[in-house]
C-alpha cells in the first residue's frame, strides 16, 4: 500500500516548507501542499485542497494534515465534492501540522499502511510530553552510561550493542529518519535508549548529541541483523 500526504495550511509558505522538510526524510513518499488562498493571501482554498487530493489520487490512501480549524472545514467541504471511491481513501488527521506530517511521511516511507501512518501522525501530539524526560537521562549525554537491560527489549533470545554518535549534529531529524527506516526493514522489535526505534518522534525527543551513547536492543527473528545494521549506521555517521 502507498500512502500520500497532503499538507493544508493558511500560508502557502508554511504548507510548502512543511512538505520540503518531510521530503528530506521521506523522498519516495508522494507529498502535496495546499496553502493560502487562490490570490496568494492568508487563508485556505477549496480549489487548492481539491487539486492536492487529486494529485495524490494514484496512491492507495491519502492522509491530510491541517493547521487551523477553518482548514479542516474547507477540507471537509472539498471531500463532499469528491467521488465516492476517492473520498473513501482520504483520511484527515488532527495531528500537529509539522511534527505530524514528518512522522506520517516517515511511516509511509517505511511501508506502513494508512492506519500506521495515521498512528504515527497522532503520536506527534503526545511525543514531547511522553518522551521529553528521556533527553535528560545520563544515557542521552556525551559519555553517559548505557541504559540497563530493563530499559530495552534485549533478552536471552535478542541482541544488543552500544555505540557512540560520531556525526557532528548527533541524532537530529535526518539521521533519526534513516535510523527509523533501517529499523523498520527487519522482523524485530527494536529499541534505542529505551524508546521504540521505529518512532521518529520518540528518537528525536532523546536529543542525542555527538558523543552520546546509543544502546540498541532487539528481539525477534532478525534481531542480530537489525542491531548490526543500526550499529553500523551510527558508526558511519549517517553519511554526514
């Protein structure tokens, strides 16, 4: 299944900028922007939203993210005028615009179906509150100790490795997206410093800088391969 993502904003610059950010981390996902009014002002456009949905109609599903209440109203109006088949494939998320779009795009990049993409977008709403404390733990600091075994999934049937971030910017958005995409390739439950390695926002919330200790743990049929690939990715500096 392929899932396209439409960004609806009152500002053309915000809509396009959000798409540009997401595209840096999910280059294979179809993304469209519908921002501003038809005359270039601040507001939303029925025609632009309709055109954006139709641009993504070749995907199996379309997820729409909006910035403000009236953007949802205009989107709902646009949906009313679509044919039944296309309308049934469009799903509107109430996730935060930028964070939700990035999370949705990365989930779509990893092959997630529309439910997984919507869940990834929804995770943006609580990500900072749920994961913010993790950034303050010793393991998130340069030279800090690795989390203990209870923090990750590694057990007798699993695998684990501890590596150090070497790229100058640490585990910021693009490397975090590469980490998520790599983790999603394996039939394994993977965690990094205690959080789900397939959750972009959870990993970004760790705010791991250069020199930080990264503990990777995995269980499942591909556990060893997953840990090996992720450790190699970290050691490579994510190509930066």
